[in-house]
């Protein structure tokens, strides 16, 4: 059985390599940004099965130092927001940070959609409810989810 990789979620790390044309998650026009090497980013968590969200800050705070090198659509970000989130493919992020990232991460939303649409196999359904129970998410959901978890 292959060794399970623990992603560096909730850690702030410097980019060892730039991430060009990164998709900005919280930009209203779906812009991209070139994230430079040396930028401190916080690895937030899985976005879907193949991507991870990261946070890059544009204004200074104790948790997120400012970095004026972040540009969205060619313009530097100086609007005072706490930061911008970017969606990065897992493997690309791992290479840019010099860490191991799983090729595929859990996709809890996709698993719930498959379950509710009747497309999940019995083993996928068992795996979903084990995950919901283990993470505590099941107790926070409506309907039969909370009673099964």
C-alpha cells in the first residue's frame, strides 16, 4: 500500500519557484496572477480532488505579511484586502513549495453530489460517511447526515 502524503495545510511557506498565471479564486472577473518565487503563501486546503487553495496577502498583518509583487491582471494589488486566494493544481503547488502533495485529494462536495444523485457505489457511500464522521462535518449537515454520523 502506498504511503499516504500529509499535505502542508494551514502552513505558511515561501514559494521556491514562481507560479505563473495562477487562477484567482476571489477575483470577480476570474483573473490570473503571476506569483513570484519567495512569496509567502498559506496553504489553506483542498479545493477539489486535484487542486488546493492558497492565500497570498497584499496588505500587512501579523499573520500575513504584505507583498506588493502580487499582480492580478497585470495590476499590483494595493486595495487593502487581507489577501487573495488562488487555486493551484496539487502537483504544481508541491513542486513550487518543494513539498510532497497528494496527486488527488478528497473531494467531499463531489462525493456528496455523487451520493445524492445515486451515482456513488456502496463502497464510495461507506467511505463518504466514514469521512463525514471522522471530520465532524456530518454532524453539521442537515437531514439524515447528522443522524448517520
